[in-house]
C-alpha cells in the first residue's frame, strides 16, 4: 500500500500553522481545515485565495485524494483530482474571504478538476490541496494535456513536481473530507 504519511504530516503542519492555510471554496462553500462535504457539493472547480502575507508570485496547486479506495485499504492512493499551474494573485482583495487575494489564471488546467468520488460505504476521504510556488515557466507541453482516470491513480507527485520544475516545498495547503 502507498505511504500517505507525508500527506498526513502536511495536514498536521497546516493544522499547527507551520504551513499557511490556502483559501479554498467550492461554489459558495468555504473550506475550513477538514470541512466535511458531500460528493454533490464538490462538483464545481474550486476557487483559491492566497494568504495576504504572500504578495506577488506564480503558483501551482495540486489536489489529491489520499484515501482511495478506502481509508484502511488505500492501495490506489494518491489520486490526483486537480492540477492547475500559472495561478497569480488578483489585483483586488476577495471580499468573501478572510484569507487574502484570489488566485486566477487564463491557462487551461494540466489536470481538470475531478469531484470527490469515494465508493459507497467508504469512510470519508481526505482531499488535500497543496500549493507550490513556481520559480520558472512551466513546460507548455504539460498544459491542457489532461490524463485519463487510470493515470490519476497512484499518482507520482515527486515525478510530477520534477516535470513541472517545482522545488517541492508546499507553501500553503488545505483539505476537506467527503463521502
């Protein structure tokens, strides 16, 4: 089974404040650390807000389900649910958020948003959002390529971080649970 301990450590670091909280909302629902959602509430692509202390920069977000197909039997984990590069803070404060500036891009996602989908009878899955700072331009061949459902499973985050040219340090994060 995959080792999800690094993701659990990241969740703990977000909880204790050593990793700043990324603002995440889906439709009008604001995601606080560990918010419980139904599958139906996860249909729309999330919107993100950057902690106001961050300032300018370009960012990539990667969202993962770390409990697939079951929390106690997670051999398909992690499943990548979204990857968006070239996110930049908007020039106006997001009035609906206490977190800060809305992150926006005109670029297509590398991997489009896949709503939560734990199987019937499964305990709630954890969906973790990891924000990375882009230090250089992302390879244009990666943008908009998408991947099939099978390729989303047992996602090799380290390999993708290398392909994207990301240093690999999470600069902000958040998570919700859904079943």
